[in-house]
C-alpha cells in the first residue's frame, strides 16, 4: 500500500506523537542526532514547522521567525504542547481538498502536495531523532519508507545536501534494515546513541 503526501503527513503526525509520548520526562534535555540540539529542540523545531504548515493550509499568515533555540517555542509541558499543535494540524487537514491546489508558502506558490511532502518526511526523520535522543529505537512503516525514497529520488543532491536540510549520506551498516538505510541516506548515523543513554 502506497501513501500520497497527505496520507504520509497525517500518518507522520501519528508517528511523531507516539514517539513524543514515549519520551521520559527526564530525557528532554538529552542530546539529539541533530548537532547542537536537544530532544526538546527537535520537538520545538517540528512543532513550529507543523504550526506553520497549518497556517499555510488555511491561507493564513506566512511570516515566520523561528525560535533560537527551537525549544524556546514551547509553551507548557512538552507532550501537552505538541498535542495542541498536532490537534490543530489535523484540523487544518480536514479541509485540504485538492492536493494540486496552489497555496502561498515562504518558498513561494506551491501545490498542497509539494508543500506537505517535506514536512511529512520531517515528522518521520525527526521522530527517529527524538527516539534516538531517549535511547529508544523507532522504525518507519514501509509506506513511509517508500514515500521518502520516491520523493528524494526526484530531487537533485544539491537541493538536499546543504545546511539545514541533509548532510552527506553516511554508510549504513551491512545489516541495516530499511529504516536505517533511510536514516543513513539523510546524513544521520543509524548507530548514533545519545551520550545520556
């Protein structure tokens, strides 16, 4: 079974939410695979991006000034804050309609399909980052892996291999499963462990 951008984004919210709820309270300050970011920073980054996506889908305000560090975006306990962001994102998805509808975005006019593709992938990749920060192994469902591979097969390396997107791909272990292969492709070491583990 294959997922389109909308399905991947929707399932990605569920995936990320499950990981968030599995993070012990004492692990939010743990280092993450994202250099210089804690688990709480990863959550703040994903939450801000998800909230921006909801505004774009509704045709709302596009101005966006990310918090530094990203954890400064949080208002309240991490799980409660994310649950509110996720609930709003699901609400914004209910009226998406045509995936080829063009909406304004910080990157200029884009179809809903294109606008949701990268955020959908981020929900899975950063879900892995959160899990790794807490010493928890998470695996991607096969349709998400298919979507991620298909998306990046059509995008030149010069678009993805740059700061704030992906680093250089790393070698996956010989026994790497499909999730580890995607993680290695995204520039993360599948064997990474938090110093706090």
